[in-house]
C-alpha cells in the first residue's frame, strides 16, 4: 500500500508540474513570440496553427499505436523528452517555418502524453472506484495548475511586459518542468511490464477500434463537449466586452470556473462511482446547455441580471467540467478489451484535437454574424450529445458496476 501511494504521489506531482507549465505557456505563447522574439502577430498565429495541424494530421493516430507498443509510462517519458529538447529551440526561432516545426514537435509530445494518460491511471489504480477518484482529482489539479501558471504569467506580463528575460524564463521553466516530469514517469516504467503480463486480448489495430460503433458514437458526443469547452474559452472574453463588461471580467470568470471545478470534484467523484458513465456525461452536456442558454439570455436583461446569469453559467460550467473529468475517461476505458488502451485513447484525443483546431474559427465566424449565435449553436448541438451519450451504452462484455459504497 505504501509503495502504491508513492506511485500515486509521483504521478500526481508530475501532473501538477505539467499543468502549471502549460498554464504558464498556453495563454501567452503569442505574446512570447511578439515581445520575446519580435515576430508579427499574424506570422506567429499562422506558425502555431500550422504546427498544430501538422501534429494532428501526422501524429493523431500514430500516438495510439506508439503507446500500445512501448507502454504508457515510457510513452509519457518520451513525450516529456521531446518537449525538453523542443522548448529551448523556441529561443532561437525567428521564422514561420522554424516556429511551425517546433510547435509540431511540442504538440505531438503533448498529444502523446494525454493519449498515455488513461492507461497510466488504470495501471496505478487497483479498482474502478480508485480510478474514478484519480481521474476526478487529476481534473481538479489540472484546473488548479492551469490557474496557478496563468496567474504567474499574468503577474510577469504586468510587472515586465517588455522584458525578454521574463519571456525566456517561461520557456526555460517549461523545459525544466518537463525534465522533472520525464524523470517521474521513467521511475514508473516497470508498471508497463506488469500491464503487458496482464493483457490477454489487446486490440491490435485501428480497424478493430473503428468497428466498435458505440465507441464511435461516444467519441462523436465527446467532440461536441470539446467544442463547448473551446467555445467557452475563446468567445466568452469578446462576448463580455461586447456587453459592456470590464476587461477584467473574463479572467475572473475563468478563475472562478477553475475554482468550481475543484470544489465540485468530490461530488463528481461520488457521482462517477455510483452512476452510469453515459448518463453522467449526458448530465454534463445538459448542464453545459443550460449554461449557454444563460449566456444567451444575458442580452435580454439589465446589468444586474447579466451578472447573475454570468455567475450561473460559470457555476454550471464548473460542475459540468468536474462531472466530465470524473466520468469521461472511465467510460472510454470501458470500451477497451484488455490492457492496451492507446488506440482508443488516441481516437478520443483526436476528437479534442479537431475541436481545438476548428473551434476558434467556427465560433469567431458565428460571433460576427450575431453575438449570441455561438451559444445558441452550442445549446442545440449539445442536445445531440445528450442523445448520443444515452445511446452509446457499452456492450455488456466489459461492464462497469456501481460501487458497493455508493450509499455511504
């Protein structure tokens, strides 16, 4: 038991370090290339987009096969090593081609890590109850880590907006953080061998994965929820500014949403242990739909009403994300026959990657046509997601049973 707790601590430590580093980098990548490297905004955006699309098209499914072949912890170590090498290269990148190439490597490494993540959690947890608890805890820690990283970066931008030293620090700090993560994952590589010994009927090809129609329906519904997350992140700031809210409102809303994700994590964990995965995911989709309906209604009320509706939307968003975090990967693993989850996880991750790639352009176009159209669109497609989750019931070959402790 002491050894297992040590494994848990090492993995959770790596997760906190990784998400804090992402919180430092993701919100301010564009600013790094503008202020730290002297590139134009349009060139920077194009380079990062090209890099992300190259990674998505060339490595989207390759990551799953790689994880299944070398093991989850070794794959996570490899992903960390790639980022350790790639991030310092940003310090000498000045052209679109160079930035795109580095961004493609960084994006592939990040995708490799998240494809390995469900398998690592399964290897670390002895039961489904423990697995749900860890998924929920990791979701909360991820929100907190992103918040901490974003806060540190925001303070740096406020204190020294024109200092190249600060921007270089963000890159170097990320490289060091990924080195620490890689060492922590490498310490757990022996769990890959144990998992190999337990595997007796691993999925051997993507053909077998795509033959699972219920799994594909599940992934389609996950894609809709991913779009909802991208829409909330990308459109909320401009929407609030269009309604006359102060510029600081959106950062505060994001901070509160992160806090709510952590605050609702215990409740989401209890639901995840006791309830049906597809039913809880349908609930998460419904909560998001209500949240977006509240955002839509903000145009019809006064400032006090708008503030109340915004608070309602942020609260429901936090509860939905917490519920999704505790339940989605548990449900995804229920489709996996045996110990090899890499290919299933890659398809699941691909749904998120496509949503991230097309979401900003889709929602910005809808916003130009009407400021409430993004929320109305999401509310409608979330109805599809609810129906899809309800019909994507798992086959009984790999059942998930409710915890015997649900009533306690």
